């Protein structure tokens, strides 16, 4: 008898993303999902706090004509 497949709870929630970049070495970190904490977290790289960066959303896929 086949069992019913269920989606994991993480797939139900929409994940908000935030990103940080290091101004010294150029490292880039994407935080997914955002934790929702009240206090702001500080990410350190090269001994300095990373700066918040913009997260680019992927472009919609175009239909291919045959």
C-alpha cells in the first residue's frame, strides 16, 4: 500500500533572505531564512563587521519558441 507523501514544514514557510558582504576580502554570505530575532546579528569577516548587501531575485524564465 503506498504511503501519503507530505511536504516538510520548512517548505510551507516562505523564507526571507538577507545577505552580507565583506568590504575587505569580498566574501559574500546569504542568510536563509532570516531568524526573526529582535536584536541584530553582527557577522565578522577579516576582523571587521560585514555590511548588509542587496539580495537579487532571479529573473523570470522566458518561454522558448520552437
